[in-house]
């Protein structure tokens, strides 16, 4: 999988005009790498304090993300971000940090096969919050999907 994905990431990261990949492609790639987060994280946090593990991970992500920004040549856009966008990016970063801290602690204490599905309850929560806070219109598909995700989380958490 990595041999297939890495050339794609390189192509997308280095071509600022590449619109060949759709949002669904990016979402599928996110899910694939999100699964690896649980596996690699569980192995990595085995003998390390979970907070230290998050700090190490964060530093690596900072260098990785800025590397992609540099490759794409849009570091100068940093100074064109509106105050409104910056505030919400800041809040998103705080939420991400808290999510990672709790996730890594859960991985340290629990089984990845049970922690990861519960973490994915965020999918159902995001669907509900998108309706409430972003004014997105509920569809049968995303309502039923959120209900199924919730059911899956409950089964994963409660059925031994």
C-alpha cells in the first residue's frame, strides 16, 4: 500500500495545479493512514509515556507538514490568512492536540482494535455538529451512516 501511496503523495505535493484527486480519494487515503496511526501508535507507545509520544509525533508532523508547504511553494500564503481563519485553525489545532493526547493514552491502556473504533465515533459527532454548527443539510445517507457508526462503536466497546 505504501509503495502505491507515496508516489501519489509526492505527485500531489509537488504539483500545485493537480486537481486529479477528488475529495473522496483524499478521504480514503486519510482513513488508510488513520488506521496506521492506531497500529504504529500502539506499538510506539508501548514503553513511552503517552504525552511524550504525542510530543514526539507532533514535532515530526510539524516538519513533515512544513516540508510539503515548502515543496508546493506556498509558505508565503501564511501572511495572507485572515484573523477569522487563523482563530479557527488555532482552535482546530488545540482540539487536535487534545484528541491526540487522549487517543495515545487510550492506546497505551487499551487494545488498538477497541480504541480505534471508539475514536471513530468522532465521525458521527462530526456529522451531527456539521448539521448544528455549519448548517449542512442532513441526508438519509449521512444520518443512517452516523447511526451505523454509532452502532459499530457501541458493539466494539460493549461486546467482548
